[in-house]
C-alpha cells in the first residue's frame, strides 16, 4: 500500500518489511479459499493472518502525516481514492463478465474483496489528525473498536468494521514512527525475545483445535455473529490485539535487522496489491488454483509459494507500474482532482 508522505531519505528497512508483508498478502489470498477444509494449510494461514494485516496497517501509520492540508488531501485522492475507484470498476466489471452479475460486495455496498484496505486507509488518514489531537488517542481508538464489535450495522458496509478494528494498529504506527526500525544495532537480547515470541506463536497456532473460529482474524464479524457478544468476547478481542501487536512487532523487528533485497518489491507494493486479485481470479476461473490446492500437502504448499512469488515479481515489474499509471491511474486522477492551476 502506498506511503502517505515522501520522505527525504527512504527507509530501506521499511521497504523490505513491506516487501515481505505484500508477499504474505498474496500467499494468504492464494490459499484462503480452501483453508476451511485444509488441515495442512489452515495453521499456516492463521499464523500469517494473526499479524500481517495489523502490521500493514501499522506500517501505513508510520508513513502518515498527522496534519491534513490541501496538498495532503490532493495526495490522498491520487494515491488512495483514484486506485480504489478505478480498480473497483475493473474488478466489478470482471465479475460481471465471468458470472453475469455484480459481486456480493456490491450488494453489501462494500469495496471489492481486498480493496477494503484502500477504503479503510482513506478513513484512517482522515481520522488521524482528529485522534492525534487527543490526550489518549490509542485508548480512544481501542474503546471505539471494542464498541464496534457489538454492532450488527458496521460489518462490510463501506468497510466500516475493519476500518475501526484495525485503526488502533495504524494509530500505533503513527505514534511509534520510524525510529524503532532505523537503528542498525543488533541487540542479541531483543533478537532472542523476538524469536521466542514467534516460536511461541507457531506452537500456539499448531495447538489450536480444528474448530477454531478463524473469522476473528478478518475484523469484519460482530461479536454476536462470532457467538461471544459479552464481556468474554471483549476480553478475547483485547487478547487478540495484544497477541497480534506483540507477534507482529517481533516479526518486523527481525525483518528490519537484515537487508532482504526486497526494497524494490516493497516500493511497488501498491501495484502488487491492486493486480494480485486479478491473477487469482484468472487462476480460479481456469481451474488452475483448485487443482494446485488439491495436490499432496508438500506439493500444494511449494507450488502455492512459487506461484505467489511469481505474481509478486510480475506485478512489481516497472512495466506494470508504467502501464497502470498511464492507462488507468493517471486518467482517473485527472478526472477526480480539481485543476488549481
């Protein structure tokens, strides 16, 4: 997803982190349709979803300005509103061509599939100046999120539920800033603690019962639909915030200690994000994706990882950026942004 401010000196560590996170987004979506019945891939998917979207929200918060002037507003239209509208039309038209009708998301008045993130990101940027002026912004964001989980009216509508549930991570990133990832000093104790945290998370995920309700990780279901519309459900939600934050920051810290040579991938994460859904739709509609996910466990994991990597590499190619800008984003930007010249 796009940074909301151009920094004088780009943080390579954060670009590397974004490169890993966007790969996990693609891989998670690649295997997502089959995790309900796949005992082998389900724990892997749960582990990824326990931290990857919360941390993408956190990284987006790190790049975001706390002030919103006219120039920042124009930048939001260019980097968030434009791709949201353009690719909403592209994906809905694709759905209509393939299925003869608009998607279920259109009926819910919600962004198409993964495009919820752009809608939420826009809302987070608009909310940030307001919460940044508060004395205890994170407490306020958490309180609003916990109240939202009791409502049946947020849900998928304009990505309302996910916007409020993932907002604390975005706000935490804004508060943290980049300093935690800038230092090149390797603290053995912190590295050991991060490794221990990740190992504990892996053991926990593989210890979960088969009937574990992974819908908690989506952020789009009310406590009532999850069967826990009570104080226990709220405490469970708080526990999830704690686990996702601890695990996610541990993963980010380890990633920031190494140059993974993925900075270019991270810088192109917007184009990977926008186009990977189309690649998966093509693979699904042609029967390639179902055939891969019905292979023996080792084969379907290996091929899923390989295909996800290929999708990332193709969508991150400079030609993809050039033609996406020239044919889609620039025309829509000219249509949406008022000419002040």
